C-alpha cells in the first residue's frame, strides 16, 4: 500500500486566499484524522471522521476551517479565508481502529500564509 | 481530559550511548500509550504502544518503553543510539472511547559522532 497520501506538500499563499488540502487514506481504514503541527502548540487534533462521518470537530479553530470526506478514499481540509496564523504543517492520518491502535500519518502539507 | 508531558525539549547524546526519553501522562484509567518518531520533513511513525499486560514493551528500531503506573510514566529507552536515530520523538496518550489522542510537545534528539 502507498500509505497516506497528502497534497500539496507545500503551499504558499497570500492572506485572504482559499486553501484546500487533500488526503487519501490507506484503503480499508475507517478512521481519518486531521492534525495541525506548530512550534507553539505542537500537534493538535482538528477533526476526525469514522466511516466518512465527522465525529468530533471540536478542535477546528474557527469557522474559516472546514473538512469533508465525500467518500472513503478522499478528504479535504479547507481554510477560507486564510490568515498568517494558519501557517503550520497539516497532517492527515488514518487508522483501522481509531486511537486504540496505530495512526498512519501522511508526510504533511506545509502551509505558509503571507 | 488526558494529557501528556515530555519534560525534555532537546537531548544530545553520543553515538553508542544509551538513551532515555521521559514521558508523563495524566489520565484516570489505564491509558493507551504510544511513542512516535518524526524525521525531518516526514510524518510520524509508530515506534511502540502499550495497552495492557507486560509493562515493558518492545518496539521497532531497538526501542523499548516501560509503563509505570505509580509514576504515571512511559519512558522510552534504547541501549545504544545510532546516528540515524536523530529525530523528534513524541509520546501520545489515547482513550479508547473518544479517539482524542493527545501528543506531548516532543523531544528533539541530536546524536553526536
């Protein structure tokens, strides 16, 4: 299996622009997680899905952030409008069992908002 | 809610020396405990995990960790460090019902030749 695939790997955009990050989980994994990593706050859980349904989005910072999982093989995290404080590395992870087992992480999308 | 503390932000060891990375957690019941490693520009990779049973768990790359309930600790150890072990190490605690896995702030390991 190719593992969790994220795109783009790097994104540089200007404040106010819309940003869409994409994730393809490992086939057969029922859980998908979006994390954000910054120097100040470390790794934060933004939202997770189970069987394509959002279960907990309490970590989503504000209404500018939204996430979807239209099918078992694709998820998006959208930021609209983007702000400089959104600059971070965004990780997608998938798991067959949730956090009682291993999370398989993608390589991350590094976002820079100027 | 559960939380995890890694007291050491940065540790430097010489190649071949032993290593211990500290992790303390806060959780009422027996947690699910994990150690992940992150190499530069990469995602996190699982080193080992503890759910129950034997409190000394073996992982990949020669790492082991010991769960000590009395100390609320889950320290990571390796008897002899290799230069390729230089990376960031994250301790994580999970709770089975809510999938809210909390990560520590990470410990950056530097290996001197």
